[in-house]
């Protein structure tokens, strides 16, 4: 029944994404009703996107980044304007696409939705949809089936729009062929190198050059301001020490959630299907009914021939070859009429003819797995951990504001807040201005707050800064040293070497340019050319400027020459001895690959243009205020 949907991997991947990460789209009502206050960050067609909606989406994006990078994510990225704008753009794009789907009366039928969900491997056990697994996964994400299905329907509508635009992308084969030929072009080169260190002995610095450079570039020789800090951390680990879970709570949770710790009844059945649409004309229905009745009468005489008749007569392509076997399934996996019949029959029984939206069925129940529940003691530890985690999460939400208020209101010390919550006051080593972490907590915003005038000069606590998921850190300065310029004598040798390298690089460029000019005149200056080697445009083997110079050089007359300054301060003259431009057959499989890649780029461009048109049509106004970290 579900074979076509089961093979739709694109849809399945969409649903898996909805389960693995917090859902990025909001329910349809959220798009057309005002949410709670907090200001607007954008307006689409007169309907606001509330700050609370933006904050939720931003937190979800930040959590996904932390999860993807195992928590090792730069705090500056999480608080960056680029990320905030990306989140807002995503919300606006979702909103305009939902508006477009509503204006064009795009719908997803209940049967389409059911088939789509049933085809997702994450919801299956032994290759069959499991209602228990479906509900368990949704519960783990804090979602109900009704809420998930409403959101999924919305997302499928949006996917229909994106797919229709993407399928219109077109990449001309001739353009792809020319592009591929250019990428495969090869040029044979040799090099004449002029390394800067070859000319160091010729460099003579003017008297006082290092002193003048030091005075003109004083900021380069400053040691930044630095400080030592003490700090406290409020996180789930700290709060978890005081959280206790009673035996009564554990047992009550087990009793109330036994479906999570067991397996609902499942049945294995085979069926014979004669297809007929639910709205088919009477003559088609009568013909199908006559066919299924004939099969039923033959089974009544000899039930053992069920498998043979299914192979010969069933019109379900997914199961007919298996003698009609559908495997094990739970309640909710099949359409209601089919499910009711299957779960009312005894094992081995061939039931009466049943009609569903797919047609007429004869069902034989071949096996039954009764409901099972894991013993309490086997899941006790799992429940304790879950309840502890829930309690700590609730506790953190309760005390986070109190923590923040205390470090602000009693700003002359961290001891009161440490005593209140049983926290350790930790100390850091020297931290330079511009550092990104305090101890093991990566947070440029926290370090910036430590170096603020209010914290340094007035000896106050920083505000409580979020340094990770459910992690707040507050700090204060113990010792501070202002920025200092290093003495000239400490950096003189470093400056001398830098100036000598710069002068040597100038000499290398001059000598190289002189040789290049001589070559272009047809002369043959002396020098040690490297052995010949091949370069391919699409596989860079030289620095970018050198690749560009070699493949931009005119090759009407060979050998050709170009010169390039190289990153280490030297200069290289490249001699191009031969050019190989491949001849591609029209059926070269690499052309098809380029067409596909180019087509995706065209589709992305077209979809971007489509979104821009929708944003204009629905009068998008952005109101997002720049995020300025507290000082």
C-alpha cells in the first residue's frame, strides 16, 4: 500500500529533520494570529513576526549549532548579527511561502499525510510503521501527533513549492560542455624562482630605520591590557547536586507512562487487494466486488491457498509477490477499516471481505505479538535520570533570574551568590583583552564585559552572561594591568629582521621583473628553470594569483611568460610551453554531472528570485534591532 511513499526519500528526509532538531516552522495559526507581546521584528503582509517567535527560532538555531559542533562553538558566532539576520530571513521566508500556499489553495490530503508518515524509517520497526515508536519519538521532542501532523502538512506544502521551482532550473548542455572543457584544460609550465632570502645579504638598512619604524608603528608593539578574574558558574551540574528524585515519583512516572517502556500489540497479516477508488462509479465497484467475492469463495473451500491466490490475484504490488504478507504492524499503521478487521480476527483466520479507500481486501492474520511492558526495575535508572534532568531544567529556569539579579544587586562580591546556590568561586590566570574564553567557558561577550570600565574601575561584578546551554557565568576582576608598549630594545631585533625581509622582497621582485622583460624581448637570460610539469585549471596546484596568471596568459605564441609575486615575499617567472585543450564527446558522462550541478545552482538562484518576488508582493518590513552586547 505504501510502496510509492516509502520510496520518496526526499519527503522522508524532511520528516527526519523535523524530529532530529527542534521544529523550525510554527503551526499555521501562529502565522495568522498575533502572539504574545515583546515587540515585532518584522511584518509580512500586515501580520507581525513577534520578538518572542524570533527569540525561540534563534535559540533553536543556536542549540542546533551547539549540537552539531559538540558544544565547541564560538560564542561570537551565536550572538553575531549574521546569525540573527539569517534566522529572521528564514522566518520571513517561511511566512511568505505559507501565504503563497494559502493564496493558491494548496492542500495535503489526510491520506497523503498518513502515507508520508508511515513511510519514514524513523517510525518503523522491522520495516513496518509502529504507532508506539511514532508517539514515543514525538513525546521525546515535546510534540503531540496532532501538532506534529499540522506542522508536517504545512512543511509538505512548502516543499511542494520549492520542488516546483527547483524542477524548473535548466542548464544548457553546450554551456556545461564549454565550462568542463575549460576546467580540464592543461598547461605545461616551468618556473624560474627568485626567493627573497637570496638577496638578504645585499640589504643595507639606513641608520635609525628600526627606531623610526618603532615610533611610527607603536600600536604594533603594545602588550594588550590583561587581568585575572574570579567567577562563578550556574549550570545544570551545579544544580543537580541538590536535586533528589523520590521512589514514589519514579513509580508514579512508570505507571503513567507504561507505553514508553513496552511494546503495544502488533499483528502480522497477509491480504489480497482488488483496487477500486472510493469514488469509483457503481459498475467499477460491482466488477471489483465480483472479483473479490470469487476469490473469497475459493478461500472458503481451501484457506491454505491464500498465498498462491495473493500472488496470482492481489493488486497490491508491494505485497503480492510475498503472498500478500504485510509483516507486523501496530494500531494506526493502516487505514481504519483495514485495522479494525485485522485486530478483530483470530490468528490463522481468513476474514470476510473488507472495503477501504484502496479497494476490497481479504485479510488473514498470521501472527500476533501481545502487548508487553518492561519490568519496573529494568527501567528504574532510566526514569530516575529523566526525572532528574527534568527537575534540574525546571530548577534552572526558576533560579536563573534570581542568580542574575543577585550578581547585579550585590555587585561588590560574588560570595553572596556563591553561598546562596552552593557554587565554587573559581580563579583564572592572566587573560588578555580580546581573548575569547574565561577558563573553559568560551564567551567573548563575557571577556568583553570583564574589561569594561564599570567592572575594572568600579570593581563590580559583570552581569550574568550565558556561556552555553543552561549555563550562566558572572565574574569580577582580581588584578588588572593596563596596555603597555614593549621597550624598543626588546623588539629591535624583530624590527630589523622584518625590514630586511621587506627590502629583500623588493629586490627579488625587481630582479624577477627584469628577467621577465628580457624574455618577452626574445632574449635568453640565465637561470635554473624547474623541470616541466602540468597544471589543470580545475585542480589548482599553485597559489590563487599564480594560477590566475598562468591560465590568463595569452598563448597564441609559445613559449609564453608571466611573473607573479608569491606569498613568502619572493617572485616567480612561469614559462608556458604547451597547452592541451581536451575535445569532449557529447555523450561524455562528466558533462551530465556538470549539467546537474549547474542546474542546482540555477535552481537556487531562481528560488532566491522567487522568494524576493514574494517578499515584495507581501510587503515585508524588517524591524530587527542590532544586538549590542552589554558592557
